[in-house]
C-alpha cells in the first residue's frame, strides 16, 4: 500500500466520524508526505489547519491510520504552502512581524463599524442596502423574485408584498434595496421607508397635535410605502386604523405597499381581521436561513467589498459555527477583521476561537427554562405569568403546550419539572402536551413554522445575552 492509498483509506474512516463541514474544512488538501519507521508526515496548506489537526484531530487520525496500518506510531504535520495561496502572504507577514518586533496580540474591544451610514432624509432609505451586495440563494429566492417583479412595475403585480422571516435574515436589506432600486430607475418616484414604530409615533403625535389631516396627506401622496417590522402594530388599535385607511387609499390608487414582519400575517396576534385579510390579499414570501455553502458565499462577498481576503479555513470555521443569521455572520467577520487591523496578522486557530468565543455559543446550554417561557409568551403576545398559571383559557392552552414542548426539546427537562413550572401540573399533562405538539407539527406546516420562528428568537436571545 503506498502513501496515497493509506491516506485515502484513513480519510474514508475519518469522514464517517465527523461532520461533512468539518471534514471538508480540515482534511481537504491534506496528504501523506512520507512514512518512516512508524512516523507519518502529513502535509497541510496552512498553519491554521496544522494547529487544528494537532490539537483536535490527532487522536482520530492516529486511530484511523492504525486501523489501516498497525505500525503507525506518530504523526507530524507540516505546512506545505501552495504558491499564490492567501496563506503564503500570511506566512510572509507573520515572518516579518516576528523579525521586526515581538508585539503583544491585541483583541478588538468592540465591533468596529465598517458601514458608516448616511440615510437619505427624504426617503429614509439607507443607500448601503442594494441588490449588488445582496446574495440570493434558495433561502430567499422567492422573496427576491417577488421584489424584482415589483421593481419593474410597482403597484401592479403584487400588492402588498409581505416579506417575513426571523431576525437578521435580510428583511430590512431587501425592503430597502427595493426602494433604492425603484428610485434609481425613476428619481421622481416618492418612496417612504419607515419602521412600524416610526409610523406609530407619527400617528400618535399627529393625534396629539391635532394634525391628522397633515399626516394623512403626507402618507397618501406616496408612490411606494415601505413599512418594516409590521408585527409591532399588534395591539395598537388607533395606529392600525390609520394604517388601514392609508393602505386602502394607496392600494386603490395602485401604489405599491411593501411590508415586513417576523412572522406571517396569520400569526400576528391582535392584528385586526381586516388588515390581516388585506395583507393576505397580496404576495407573501418568506426568508429562511442560509445553508452553510451560502453562508460562505456571503462571507466571501463581504470580504470582497472590503478588498480583503481570509483563508478558507477561517471562513469555514465561522460558517460552521454561526448558523443563526446573517447579522451574526457579519458580526463574526467584523471581529476577525478588527483583529487583523489591530495586529496586522491573520489570526491562528486559537486566536479565532478567542475572538469569536462570545458569539459562538451552544444555544442549548445558554437558554434556560425562564427564557423559553418568556419568549413563547411574548411570541403569542401573552405574559409569562399567563403560561405559568393554571388558566385553561383556549388562547393560552396552545402556547403553554408549545412552551412545554420546547422545554423538553431544547433543555431535555424532565416531565415533572415541565409540569411544575407551567402551572403546577402533573407530569402526564406535560407528556401529553409534548406528544401533541410533536405530532401536530408533522401534520401542520404553520405550526412547524411558528416553532422555528420561536426557536430563532430563542437562539438570538441566547447569543445576545452571552
Ligand atoms: P432583518 O431585517 O431580517 O433582521 P437585516 O436586513 O437587517 O435583517 O440583515 C442583517 C444583516 O445581514 C445586514 O447587515 C444585511 O446587510 C445583511 N444581509 C442580509 N441578507 C443578506 C444577503 N442576502 N446578502 C448579503 N447580506 C445580507
Ligand atoms: Mg430588520
């Protein structure tokens, strides 16, 4: 058996025992350079991989090699830089650094802000949100396609366009890119982008100042009205009423309305029925979460915009470990970039882990039963106390069962514990709830979706509070 065959056989085994992402990240471009008296030399392409294999996978590799060839005793890893590889540059830089001074490595204290913004006063649009820097993949392609058709003929294809999805997946970016694009092709178009909080503030202050007519005129002369995070209108009756009238006026005049929310219209509690049915009368498109390949593409495109490069291993590490949303992905990247600017080196494995340790966390360990109850309650517009009391009101029963289900799934809590914390119930009630939600989720897509939106909030919450 030659070295190549030996390595191939060992890799076959390694591949079975780790995730695909890890396998490609760490074992791609590795080779056995030599085998002498039980000592195997493996070549890797950069320092990052070398350290990682030495520290994390040495045992696994040794075992896999021994299964194929019993006489293997020891492995050494050496870096075999390829020409024109980003890491060559990195090596040069590191060398220079070492020769010139022995500086202390500094960690960035807070995220640097690379996107100094200037918001257009008239439209309220931020010019940084464009389609040029918006990556389209299967998780957002429906929302993207709908946007494109709206840009071509605003007010005439899908009205309203309703985009929903979890935190940090690109709703605001998409909404604003639509606005920027429409303005670009027709600067005479009147476009207004507002958050639903701003819209609410405007309505309330107009009521106080007795300037409702002024406000009506302002909003009703618009060609394209974009309102972000419409879920915050929930429970605000007066605002909803004003919005309903504005909506109708614009709609009847074929003006485009674009809305975003963290959930579909039917899942927004205390949204007036007439508004809900208006929203459902247009196009509803969701944005999901990008898969790992897409996360890498997004990172690469952000780097390209900044004229920077990073070794694939670092990009893979970020993408493997940060799965929740694009905002976090950017946050991680910004930290790494800040580190590079501060120290003038590409971080090694341990440094990357250190830099990202506050962002990367195991959500299961970080969340706790109180957070789950709180987040489920707020998702359904209830108080945590509603779930932990004994009430059997219909609108409370389902959220409570969902909280039970998530306690079981996310924390592996025991049934007696779950029963106790959610209204001092018996463990059989908890078992029943978990089974019921588990079954219903299979049969009911919208429940499945609600669960995933709640989980996203939970994970975001967990990572924010870490
Ligand atoms: P949301 O409004 O859904 O919470 P944002 O639109 O604020 O999310 O997006 C969070 C960050 O991720 C922003 O900096 C945005 O530019 C970036 N982003 C979102 N979607 C994409 C995408 N498809 N391609 C590139 N960057 C994206
Ligand atoms: Mg947003």
